[in-house]
C-alpha cells in the first residue's frame, strides 16, 4: 500500500513552525508497512491544495492531510478535499457533535459561527472524534482511494491518529493481500524513555515492529506484524509479546481493550477487598474511573471529594494540626486522608490524592504538579509523591492514573 502525506499551512511553508506532524505520520506509516513516496507542504490556498490532493490521489492509495481543519477563513482542507474529489460539502451529524461537545465542555452552549463550518464534511466522509480540540477529523473513501484529514496541533493529531486512524489503517487490506495485526500492551509505573530502553533492541527489525506511545501516567507499546494471514501475523507477534512481558514484568497491566480501572477492580474483587477514596485535586476523577467498570459496586463503597481543608477535617477526620503544620499538599495529609476514608466506611483499603493542579497555587517548595498519594490498608500505609508536568487537565488525569497505579501495587 502506498501512502502520502500532505501538510497544510502557510506557517509551515514560511518556516515559522517545524513540520513535526509529517515526521510523526511518516514514522507511524512506516511501522504499518505502508510505503511513502511523496510528502508535500502546501499553503492555505484552496486551489493549490486541491491540486496537490488530486496529484496525490492519482499516485497513492492513502492520502493523509494535517492542518487546515480549524474554524477560520484560512482553514480550507475540507473544501479542497471536496474539490479534488468532486464532492459537495454536507452537514455531518457526528462532526457537529464533536464541535458542540467541545464547546459544551467549556460551558458554552452554541459554537461561534466560524466553528459551524467545521461540521461541513465532504459527502461520504466519516467524522473522527477529537478529545483535545474543536476540529473533527475525517476519513473519506472514494474511488478506491482513502483521504484522511487530521487537525494541525500535534496534541490533537496524535491521539486521533493513534486511537482512531491506526486501527482503521491496520484493517485495510494491502494491495498484495497482506494483513496488519497490532497488539497494544499497556504499562504503568514506568516512563516512556525507561520502557523504550528495556525493549529497544527488540524494535530493531521491520516485521514485527514495536513502538511506544505515551499518555499521562501510561505508556502503550504497540506491537505490529504484517503477514499473509491474520494467524501468521499473530504467530509473529506472540514471541515478541512474550519477551516484552518478560522484560517489563509488573509494569504491563493489560493489553488492547483492558483498562487500569478494570484490572484494579478485578484485583479487589479477587481478594475480597472493599475500596474507599479520598480525592482533592482530582475532583472525583478516580471515583469516576473506578465506577466506569460494570459491577464496581462489588468492591467500591465510598469516595469523597474533600477540596476544602474543612472538609478534609470534618469528613475524613484529618487533624487540623496536620493540615496546619504540613499543609494540605503533603504526605502527612495524604496518609491521614486515606486513613480517614478507610475508617468512615470500615473499608479494607483506601487511596487519597492531594496536589496542586495549577496553573496557580504553586510555591518554590511545592511547584504546580506536586501531588501526594496515600494508601491505607489493614497491613499498613504507604505514600508516594508525584511531580507532574503539563496543564491542569493533564496533571489531574495523570494524578488519577497514579492513584490507580498505587492501588494495583
Ligand atoms: P486549529 O483548529 O487549531 O486551527 P487546524 O487543523 O486548522 O487547527 P492549523 O491551523 O493548520 O490546524 O495549525 C494549527 C497549529 O497546529 C499551528 O499553529 C501549529 O502550531 C500546529 N501545526 C500545524 N501543522 C503542523 C505540522 N505539520 N507540524 C507541527 N505542528 C503543526
Ligand atoms: Mg487553523
């Protein structure tokens, strides 16, 4: 299969930003065994972009564009794809939900007029969800070719590619009748660099391949094999997976659809333990994840979001003295919160999270991203400190992930 990358944006042409998306996409396509013969950079110009797309579609099977899906007048990728394929733009319900969802999460009812352009897609396109921005991406199959359009910001493009485009491309049958099979191993309690270090030599070959992908608090390792049949591809993956698991040991918590909250839940159930939670900076995210798992009522009994010091005192019984002396963000408070949460309902195990999610509230000793975790169980107590980086949302998600990681250990 032949792929081609078209990066859209006058900023790229003028050298104001580096085309890191092309690098990312090219590497990802290479790992899938998709050949790349051409990459193009084109400015925000409808005719020239449509021209580039027509040529790309004439010589390649899959054309991936990035950029130009935003709400402003210079965002013209939707129009140009429609022009190149001779298709009309039509209102797309799924795309509209992506845009509206983005504004709803920000507390706005109606998207501004410009954003309404974002749900006009070339007829026949399938919208791609965007969890990190307003622009829906899309996949369009037409005349035996595929166009995939992704937003420009890497923080939006990468998760969209990883979560929605990779599975799609993997399932496309190759020209030569080969199939691509992937297996994703999920890791916790280890960073991307450390994980890569341990398996780097295994990633040397071109089939099967191995590539890490980092989320806040979680690293995914994607193992991909290309073969004549699915069984043959799986036979290539099996020994690789075995070796990766052997080297990473406890850090591998699951594969493919398995989630950390489900794995933690299964552990609690198997040991007959009842769980309580005390959360501050995560505002209930840990409880939300625990209760996503059907049947979590078997082990989850209680969760408190104790944001104010007064709530930590009155609901969890954290001593005023502890708060005054060590502060709300401290190991002493985290431990007292966990002990308090466990005591309230007589649970067997409790986890507490307290930290500074930012952007304000940091101090030189406790900068934004400082988060303490406490774990209280019948056998004893443990604590951990996290120093996370990123925006508020990232720090909160990362903290919730670490709380679950602590529970699993
Ligand atoms: P938006 O909704 O933010 O307008 P968009 O899909 O319209 O997204 P662009 O307007 O083309 O995308 O680009 C938005 C930003 O994304 C750019 O300012 C740049 O920071 C980044 N970006 C765009 N293209 C690339 C690229 N090829 N490589 C790296 N970063 C890029
Ligand atoms: Mg834009």
